[in-house]
């Protein structure tokens, strides 16, 4: 919330209106129509500038009537919205803006100006330091007059129907000696990438160029921008190797090269970037081992290396990264015919909350050191070739909210201590070789929403106490916030997801995962009758008990489960 001192021109009568406009999260984010027409060192409002703002508002189309002179903020005009929506502004950008002599911040993000050109007169507003026109449906040529904004520090363009083929606008950016943040997503820069070496970007701290179809090798000139702390070149069809000269970017903390066509090895020199906190290299064709020098990145908090062609083991040096809270190394290719062994010497006592190494060719036993990850919340080892049982040391991980060990060669009993993990919401052990009874202690997991145990060798009866799992009782249970907290769903730009089989079809569930309620015990050796208590979880959406040795009658109350979408009782002796 902004302090009252930011609103010197507000009367007390207008304050309730502002509070009402910000009564929900969307409107609070928008905080609209915001301009202080007062001079920098004066508390008195300038009547001329008030009238200019009025003319500016009158030239806009405002379907939800959200603009008001009663909302005033110092040197800022913030009309951006978080994503395209029906309440987008349209109409015309009036030249009355030229009379707002103290305007520094102009945000029109995700409005809809219907293909109208970006006004040339914006280049005359020398006081502007921030301009965001991303996704505002402007059209035509980008005015090269933007190069006159000598005070500009942040520029965000793209996402509309602009004509980016004229290179003069891009060359004019080199005149912006104060520019520190440049974001040009989806700006058709494929013909301009060679010009980067001739543009003066030495003051840049943020360079964001995703989805530009660059289709070139990584330009070496990028690594001359030594002031960069954030570089995003994702989704660009970049080719060739990541150059070793990336080590020149000594201030870099965020690197995103995901969804490209990069090949070769990850350079060892990447380990020299001591300030790196976030590295995203997913969905490329990089090969070879993960360099051990990555263990030198003492500030690293998130590492994504999935969907590449990396091989070998996880280097033991990663165990030195006490700040690492996310590790995702999906689809590592096997090193030899026997498969890659999990690195037993990796010891971590840091702040890891997610361990995601699913869809690899890893084998051997799950190492006992996993129990040292005391803050572990999400544990993904699915689709590997791990053998042996679930290590007893995992009992130490008292914050576990998600366990996904599906599609391995794990064996032994499902440990009863799992019932002690009171935060556990997802237990996925499908397609392994677990045997013995389903432990009664599972019924203590009041937050459990997915119990997925098919294709094992489980025997005994179905626990009658499943009705005590309160999260299964109703779809209206306030479980989503709990899920977000437990598995850091809201932390990562790559949300938590699972592959679930419902109605005989395997699908990936991501953003709606907290809303799913599943019990799948199919393809085991369970015997006895179907307990009537299994019909009590009225929030259950999918129940699969097929292909077991169950006998007796189908409880009539199963038909009363209000939200049940899928029920499979096939191949039973009922």
C-alpha cells in the first residue's frame, strides 16, 4: 500500500473511493489513472496540468469507467493491467500528455489501442524515465524519436502489431545513454541481432529478448555487456554452444536460455559467475555432464536443466550449494548400458525445498542422505530405475507435502511412518513393486488429496479408515493455499505438476492440481470387500479399484458421491 504522502492532491472525500477501488487483488494491482500534477517541490496542484489530464482521459475509451481525476500520484501515469482483459483501455493517446511536464512513469501495458501508431510526440517527453507499451496493440512503425528520451531507464515494447522491420528505431536506442532495462519480447529481432554489437548497451542491467526467433548462434557481443544482472534469451531457436565468454558477465544473477536449440556442453566457465541465483537451461540439446564447477555458484537458488541430453551423475559439488531451493534435472540421458548411478556422496543440509530429478536414467538405491534435506517439501524421482525400498532417513523430512516415486523398481512395504507426514498431500507410488498391506496410518493424512498406488503387488484389505481423510471429504475444502505453501507452487515460474491417470488416460495436471481428489488402488492383489466407508469422501472425483481380488457387493452409497466423475470397478469378483 502506498503511503498517504504520495497523494498530496487528494481530498478526504476521495479516499473512500480509492479504498473501494482497491478492495480486491486485481484492482489493487491496477491502481489506476494515477498522476500527480503537482510540481516536484510544490504541494499545490497545477490547474493547467489537471485540464491536460482531463483531455487525455476524454480521448480514451474506458469500458469500466475506472479512470478518475480523484486518483492522483506523483509523476506517475500507470494505466497498465497484468494481462489482456475486457477492462482494457482503448481510443487515442492525446497530445495533451505533452503538458504533463513532470511525468516520469508511463505504463500502458496490455491495453488495446486497436493498431493505432505509437505517437511520435512521446519522444519529446524528456522527463520520462519509464515507458511500458508491451501488449497494448499499437501498430505501424516504432518512432525513432524514442531515441530522444535522454532520461529513459526502462523501455518495454512488443506484443502488438507493430512493424519492427525498420532498423532505425533499434539503432536509435544507442542514443539512450541512461537506459538500464530493455525488454523487447516478441519483437521480430531476427534480422537485427547482428546490430547488437554496434549498439551502446554498456549501461544495461536487464536485457530481455525472448520469443524473437533469432535463429543464430549466440552472439558473442552480448557478453561484452558487463553490467548485466539479468539476461533472458529464451524461446529464440538459438543454435550452437553456450560460449565460455559468458564468464564476462560477472554481475549476472538471472540467466534464462531455455527453449532454444543450443548444443554442446554447458561451459565450465559458468561456474565463475558467483552472483548467479537463477539458471534456466531447460529444453535445449546440451550434452555431456553437468560441470562440477556449478558447485562454485554459492548464491544459486534455482537450477533448471530439464529436457536436455545431459548424462552422467549429479556432481557432488552441488551439495555445497546451501541456498539451492529448486533443483530440476529432468531427462538426463544414461551414461552407459547399466544406467547412471545416483551420486551417493551428495550431502546437502541447506534450504532445498524441491528435489526434481524425474524422467532420467538413474538407478541404484535412493541414498540415505536424502534424509538430510530437512526442509524438503516436494520429492520427485519418478520414471527412473531406482531399486530397494523407501529409505528410512526420509522420515526426517517432516515438511514433505509431495512424494512422487512412480515408475521405478522400488520394492518392500509402504512404510507406516508416512502417516506421520501431516503435511503430505500427494503420495504417488504407482508402477513399482511394493508389496504388503496398505498401512492404516495413511488415514492420518488429513490433507491427502491424491493416493496413487496402482500397478504394485499390494495385498490385504482396503483400509476402512479412508473416510477420515478430511481433504477428500469435500471439493470446497480450503486446500489450495495449503498446497501452494507446501510445494512452493507459487514460488517457481514452472508450477508443480504431476502425471495422473483418470478415465484410463494419462494427463499432466498443473494449475488445477490442488483441486483434484483421487484414490487409485488398481492392479494390485487387494482382497476382501469394498468397505462402505470408501463412499464417505464426498469430494472424491476419481476412484479406481479395478483388477484386484475384491469380493462381495458394491456399496450402494458409492452412487451418492456427488462429485465423482470416474469410477472403475472392472475385473473384480463382485
